[in-house]
């Protein structure tokens, strides 16, 4: 297996009379890494590949730590293309063995993407001074071979910054707060203890997310009390949530509120537990696709 891999690597790294190799990789002098996003909802580590495009590692807030790698190409594949991702020693670190990380398929007119496990392997290889490199045949000329490398020069400092960002990601995602139901104590606008915690999660997430397009707030009551009183109570509940979200940085013109009073029950009103379910505010949040 290793012998086959070394042969494959040797073929990829050498130009022959039958195959012309074009190698895109940043030099020691112009290799630059940067943390593009560094906040509790997104971490992004970026690297420019001269004359080719960008390498981007991204992780977003969620219940589980995630990682996505994207090879953002200036020129997208014009056909489905098979590629091999190999960790190789850069020219300034001779004598280190290469190893295969994974096999990939580039889809037509899409950027290259790497599965999570392989993306973590790429970061590990970079941290050890290696150079993850993609090898594939040019989609315009099958006899021309392409090598696209990620330079590990100047990687360490920005990788530490990226890892610090990962440690501070929120343990919930946009999908976890995009549809949130809050419940109230009997009468008034006092939320239950659990709902206060839920609203804090929504508030904290939205304070870091500038892409919110629209927030819909619908407020309801149980059927105890007069209809006009219940209508006013639901209006107050909707407005109180709106005020909290505005304080989180959401523009007022992106928030829509409506009080429904005692309409649209989702449970009976005979028991206190049922009435509490009906005393609710539903928050629905949308972002551009």
C-alpha cells in the first residue's frame, strides 16, 4: 500500500513528457493565513492560493463540534473530476514521507469540499509542517495534471487563534433557535424559568448574527379572563419580546409582532398545565438562503 502511494506521489510531483504538472502553492514569502470570522457563531480560517483561489476551514455553532473545508476555485470544474488529497512535505522540509488523506470527487461548477474527518486531518498535517495537496487531471486537458497545495508556512499562530474561536462557539445552532416557543406564568408578561433561559439563548445568538432577515413574534393567551383583556395581554407579551430582541441588535424594521389573544389554542384550558401551554409566544426567524 505504501509503495503504491509513494509511486502515486512521485508521479504527481514530477512532470513527464506525457503529463505537464501545474503546481499552485504559496511560497514561504507570500504564504498568509487569516481568521476570517472569530465569534461565538462562526469560526473561519482562510488561506490564499496564488493564481488559483482560497482554502477555507469553517466551523459554526452547534451541539457538536463540526468542521467544513472548501477549496474555493477561481475556475470551477467544467466536468465531474476525481481528485486525490495527499499530505506531502514542502520543498523546504525534505525527507518526510507523504501519505494519502482521502479520495474526492469535484462536481461540475462547484467548489471542492472535504469531509469533516479529512478536514481535521488536514489541520493536523498543517500543524506538523506538512502540505496537504490536491492532485487531479485538468478538466480542459486530461494530459495536464494539477497540484494545489496548502502551505504550512505562517500557519501556527492563526491556527491557535482559530482553535481559541472553536472553544468559544455556542453549543446550539441557528436551527435550534429559529423556531422557539416561550411560555408564561399565569397573567401578565412573566416568562417561566425555562422560557427565560430559551429567550436568553435566542438573544445571545442573534446578537452575533447580522444575517437575520425577519423575526415573526406571535403571542397567545389561555381562555381565562375577558377576550379584550387577553388581547391586550398578548400584545404586551409580543412587544416585550420585541424590545428584548431590539436590544440584541436586531433592527426594528425586521421584526413583526402580532397578539392573537385567546385564539388558536394548542391545548385544552381545563388544567393549569394545559393553560400554560396556551400562554405562549412563538418566535420564527428567517435568514437569506
